[in-house]
């Protein structure tokens, strides 16, 4: 289990991370969200020991993270962190050895992963000769070659097409099922929503929202109503508690303040004979994110 | 962590040595050194106009042909491989000899005649300009002939003339036991050629290699993965060890190539002793042998080697620290210029050491780390500093290297993960205070 306890980091006089605390249990996927410069990378760097926190501690299975435990951590950086002049085999051997693995074990694992990602033929190819997507696969392999207890994924889907995103997600879920703790960051909220159970949203280094995704959605009182058909739009717009009415390609999206407004909207809609759909949904994580980040910036 | 240090060092060294470029460059270096050491042999091997027989016709009115001919042939002996001269007494007239020069343009006519006030006078006639070396030998032989004629006319006996012509016997006695004799400038030139010049190039290679490697890891962000698995200290040490090892291997290879080049020269010279060296190289080595410099060098060798190793490490540390601070190879290349200038200062002072014997400034600079490895061995070879002073210089560089590593590591730790050049120097100075 990973514990981040009241961690603060200053760069000069600038507070990059402000009293951040969270826990990631074994077999849990945790989302660390925030706009650019929110403090995500600094947090990751503190977790893997690249940066010393100004205050606070980071523990993995009750042990303070230092070079005695880093062999059990896998880290995928946001930018490509590959030595592009090396071949795939040389690169993975290099990083695997740095994790304290034997050459035999590394080769066995490498063959497994190359097969899994359908790129066996690239084993002897130089990394610079590979496409962006395949480079990302190699980077991912280098992060998981040691079957990490803690897997840190900073924007893992960068440069991947939807098929490969799906493949990565599957693999990440497999790691979760095998008991690894996974921390994950992405700008793509739909990815986070798909498999993060817990998350924290950072704004200027400070947590503005944290907890379990289900609970966050539940606590977020605003709802969305999808309507298909003809109805009195002005009447809906003028209802108290209706925040907005947006015409989209195939339907209308009505955003409301709370669950109690649903009934009021329904009363207006049912007057029409041409309604084919009336569906109430929880807001997306993207909306919650935008709302929370917006509030904090305004605040 | 020790295994990881070993692995990183091996990996870094492999990256430098196990490449087609390293092998290619070394083959080229070997070929070039073989060529440089045997250049004259190569030139004569392919032949040219110089090979043809050249006649020197002497029109002798002073009865000095035998003396002139013997003197000239003796002095031109060392050049007989490239100048095949024959000295002939001619009974033909000057005009017919001049005509023959139009066909045999390499031939020379030397006309000797009496002179009332100066004993004799001479005229050298050729079709084209005579090369400087040959002309010098001709003039020198003519001067000797004139001298002999003067002595003969003086009424001195032959023994007296012989005694007069024998050079004065001079014995040099030095009361200072540390003085290594004459030929200091030659020895200094040799020390610069054999020790300083290769070191100069090796340091440049070392600085460039360590800079490129650190920069490559930084710019590709693989540094983050590496440093998340090994400490910056381990990483830094691996770079220092690998580049110092590389320099020592390359230095040893250069020495080996040099040895092969001279060995080949000996083989070219022929004879039963294949190690026999001929010509100027042989003479130089003879001077070195006679001067006793080899014994002195052997005594100081442990200090000299230590001084080199410490200095290589110092430059590796400095290059590593500077590379860690920069965010691109272009920035590093700019920072490299002052390092090159530091080495240049040492190099030129080493050259000046034999001209300004006992110069206080040069001696003082020989204690300064990063310059001492260029100056101290030369000053020691010239007898301008003692083995104790060489030892002190080595010790100072050793201590400096340790301190440089201790404080350099603090900058390195911060620098390798810094991607911004904003307030760079402030960040680096602040990192010096952190333990």
C-alpha cells in the first residue's frame, strides 16, 4: 500500500504541492488529476524518490521510499524516456538491470510483453526507428518489466490509437487484479472514469476534491437530462434550478442544479407528444473536473 | 547498489568502446602513427626525381679535390638515401661542363681557383637552384678546404695542424646532482610530444564524451528512470569511472601504436637487430638514454601516473557537473570552451618551461590542480622540480579531486533533473549548500 502523508514541496518560494495526503491500497487504481502545472509530476517525482519533499512522508508498505524499495516500483514518465539510439532489447535490458533483474528474467519478460503487444519483430530494432505508438509500448514495457508492486503511470495513453488504448487499459486492469497499486494521471477524463476507483484533483498543488469516484459523483448534486424530441425549450430554460439548455446534434442536454429539479422538467416535457427519450444521468468526471478546477481558479 | 554501479560503468564504457567508430578511429590512429614515424621511408619507397644519380664536377686549380671530396661525402652521408651524390674531378673546360648541365640538370659544377688574399675562391654552378641542405654542405666543405690550405701555408707541421683542427675537449661538470645534463630543450620537446600532447587530446575526448552522454540521458528524460533506480552518486561515479577508464585505455592504445610505429621503423632499417633505430629517431633516443632521463622518469612514474588519473577524474567531474547543468548539447559545447582554454594554458606553459628555466610563475602554476598534470611532469623531467615537489603536486590534485567530487555531486544531484535555465546559477549555488 502506498501512503502519501501531508506532503508539501517548495521550489524556491513557490509551493508546488501543498499538504497532499492519500492512500493507494493494493489492487487499487488511483487517479491523480489536475491541469498542467498542478503538481502531478512533482508528486510522482516525490513518490519515486527523485525529489525530497519539503515536509511530509511517502511510504510503500510501511517503509519510507528509498533506493532499497525502488526495484519494486514501475514508472512511466509523461515524456518519452527512452535512449533512442539503443535497440528495444538493449533498452529493456538496461532498465531491467537497473531494477536488479537477471538477464534471463528480463529476456523472458520482454518476450512475453512483445508478444502481448504484437510487436515481436521490433526486438532488435532501434527505438528511434519505431512509431510513436510503438515507442510508447516499449516505454510501458520498461515500466512493468519488473512486475511492480507500485505502478506510476503519467499520461500512459499519449500517442496511442483507440485500439492500443484499449489494450493498455486491459493490461493495467490485469496489474490491478494481481494486487499492484496503480497511480495514474491523464488529461483524458473518460480514461480516468473508466477504471479509477479513487482520485484526487489538484489545483495549484492543493487537493480540491478527493475520494471514491462513485461517492464524488453522488455528492456532486448537479445532474444532466438528455431529451430527444420537440418540446417548449423556453419553458424548460425558465424553470428554477435549470442551469443550461444545450442543443446538440441528436438531442438536447439540460443541466440542472439538483435531483429535485428533474420532476419540474418532466412536467414541462410530458406536455409534448413527440418525446422519444428522457434520460437522467450523473455528470461526467470531466464536468466535475472543470467545475472544481474553475471554482478554485476563480476562488 | 555496487552491482548497479558496476553495471552502469560497464554499460557506459561499452557505449564508448564497443562501437564501429571507436574501432574505425583506432585503426586510423594506428595507420597515421605508423605513417608519421616512417614518413621518410614511405617517401623514398615511392621514389621520385631525388633518386637519380647526381654528379658534382670539380674543376680543381688549387689541388684540393681529395680533401673537398672526402669532406663533402662524409658530411652528406646521413642523406645518402635521398641524395645519391658522386664527386668527380673534371678535366673538361668550364664551358663544356656548363653545356652538359643543360642535359643533366641535377648536376653541379664546383670551380676552385686561387685567390691572392683569401687563399682560394669557388664558384658553384647549377642549372636550377641547389637545395639548401646540399648548398650548406658544399660551402662547409669549401670552408674546411680553405682552412686546410691556410694551415698548410702557415709552415705548421702536420701534427700541429691536426691538433688545431681537433675540437676543444670540453667536459661539463655539474655540482648539483639533480641536473640532468644537456639537451634540455630536446627532452622538453619529447616530454610534450609523448606525454602532454596525447593527454591534451584525451582530456578533450573525455570532456566531450561525458558531456554528450549526460546530455543524451537528460534530453531523452531517461535520466528520470535511471535516477529513480540508482542514486545520483552512483550514476555520477559510473560516468567518472567509465570515462577515466576509457581515457586510460585509449592512452595505452596510443602508446602501443607508437611502440609499433618505431618497431616498424627498426624493421625497415633492416639488419639483424630489428629494434635498431636509425636516423634522427635513433639519435634522439640515444640522447634520452645518455641523459639518464629514463631512470629519473621511472622514479617519478608512480606520482606521474597518479597525477594523470586524478586530473582525468577532475576533468570528468567538471564535465559531468557542467553537463548536468545544461539542458542541451549546444549549451554544453559553449561551456566546454573555458575548459579547453584551461588546458591550453597548461600546454603552452609546458612548452615555455624549458625556455624560462626556473621561472617562479611556471613553478607555482605546476601546483594548481587541472594544470599540474601538464606542467609538473615536464618540470620534473627537466630537473626544475624535485620528486618531492612532484609528490606535493600530486597530493594537492588528489585532495582537490575529492573536494570537487564532494561539492560537484551536490550540483549534479540538482542539475540532472533540472530542465529549465531560469535562475540556473542561483539554483546551482544554492545546491552547493545542501548536503
